[in-house]
C-alpha cells in the first residue's frame, strides 16, 4: 500500500520470530570482527607487557582472564542489559556485534530465557571474578588457584548448558553458513570449554600439592 513503510524481514530463525522495530546491521562482518579482534589483541598485549616479571604460564593466565573478564562484562553485559539492541538504526559497535552473532544463534535476538540467564550470571559474577583472578595471579595470592577453579567451572557449566539446550530442545540456531556455525557457534564458544577445563585441571593439581605439603608438615 502506498505510503506504508515496509518493515525489513530479519535474518533469524524461526522466520515467525517477532522482533518489533528490527533494523538490519549497519557494519560489515569484517569491520565487526576486525574491531573486536583488534581490541582483544590490545588487551592481551597490555597485560602481557605488564606481567613481564612473572613466569610465562602466569602471564598467559593473566592474559586469558583479562580478555575473558572484559568480554563477559562489556560484551555479554551489554547483551543482557540492552534487550532492544536489534532495533538500533544508527551504528553502535556492541549492538552490531549482537546483530551479527544472532545470525549464528537466533536465541540472542529472540531473548531466549536460558541464554539471557546464563549470560547474565556470566557477566555479573564471572566477569568481575576473572579480573580479580588477574590481580590474584599477579599478587601471588593464596586464593589464586581456588578462584581460578571456581571461575573456570562456572564458565564450563555455562557453556555446557549453552550447547546442551540446543541439542536437547532441538533449537533452530540459524547459522546460514560455515563461518557462522564453525567459527561463531562452535569455535568461539568452544574456547570457553577447552581453556577453562585446562585451567581447572592445572589449579586442581596445585591445590592438591599444597594440601599434601601441609599434611606432611603437620605429621
């Protein structure tokens, strides 16, 4: 009908998903990935240089927890507290990130309760916990390994729930191409399974060694 503004169809699944006020992404995929990757690299580089006096393993852990913590707080926190990100009609990097990622997992655009809950807990608790872990490692705190285990198990649990709900509920996540499925959905989320699992094993061993040493001294 003449004079009627056409509402652009969204690229997410199911096609019946209602997104009032939806506005297509304004930034290119390469720009979004390049900006996020560049910012992450700067964070890692800064922490690596700052931690120069420490052992390589500790420096790598500090880089991981700094990157992970800021991702949880800034990126995931934005998603949780900005439910209308898909309506933004002006360029906004964080909104564009989630418009883009939602092409790989439509549950984000549709505000799936499980995803919102998992991301909310991660942003509010795991995010600050990761930054505290950076300090604990640098300061050689007595609780550094305990904190690393707690945070890593929380990350593992959140990621397992994230993947399991797709499989058990048979959710249509979208993923229109291999980049969206293998890189966004599988690789980017898989990082938070592999790395936390390795950290948990490492810190668990360190805690056991410490307890064994204490028992010997008492005996």
